[in-house]
């Protein structure tokens, strides 16, 4: 489990194909000194397991399934990635519940600078539209953000200066692909409600009929 609060932006040091998957080496500096083999680490929002540690480099084995459903397949030597270690039970919880299980890959449709702040617009796909709630949470490449606006085709996230400067948001361009994980709490509630009304589309009117 993660929180969506990025610890560091790190650099990919090695990428090699192995048996239908990928071996990924990431230079993590001081963080690597605290990592143990078997630890869970979110790389651009994807939960991976540390398989080897060589000085300041941490290695991961990425399955073909993860490559097919995330942007990790596009990483190359020199790529920058968002890094977050799994949350500790005795630590402050700063973002929202992030599993590291990607729902879909989305594209950046538009970026707009407003003073020191930014607004990023992302494409809405069928895989994620049921998990989007205005003012709710979303993880974009592992970054915990609030959904500012949602319409049929796009959703917008407002980015504060600290998030922009301390994550790979500063590298994004229109057309880039990003990993999306919707809020697990929203997905659970929606799933439970749909089980109560099998075969029917959940709407606000139906929720009112049910007393919500």
C-alpha cells in the first residue's frame, strides 16, 4: 500500500529484456541503502518488488502483464521515474490509499500554466470513467492528486508548484502517456452498489431511491 506522496525522482540505469518481461535497474541514491530484497516500491505508480540491490541501484523484474498494461514498457536508460516505498504503519498518512495496481494508461490532452500553478487535462477511457468522482482522489504516475473537473472525454488535475517540481510532472508534454489508478474506495463503493442493482446502470437518481 502506498500514499501517492513521491519520495524521489530517480533515474533508470538499466533496461534489459528477460523471458517475456523486463529487468529494470534504477539508481536510488540513499533510498537504496534502506531497501531490502522483497520490498514493494512504486515506480511511476506501479507496485514492483525489489529483486536485487547493487550499491545504489535497485533492480526489479517486470512481468509481461505489467508491461502490457502500464507505461513501464516505454522506459529507457536515462528516463526519470517517480519513486515511493510502501507506507509504514507508524508513519503519517499524507495522500490517499494507492495500491500500485494500474487501471489504465491515459494520454495528456492539454497543459495550462496559471501563475505558479498548472492544470493538466487527461483523456477519460472506459476503464476509469466509473472510478472518477469530482473532488475525489486519483493517482497519476503514482502521484496523489484531486480531480478538479470531469467531463465525458477528459478530467483535469490542478498541480501545485511543489508537486510540479518534485515529480516527473515537470517533464510531461502533451501526448505523453501516464499510468492511472482510480481511488480504491470509490471502486469498492461502486461495485457494492452495482451488486445491489445487477444489470442496471448506477445513477444519482437510483442512489436517491436507495436512500443515499
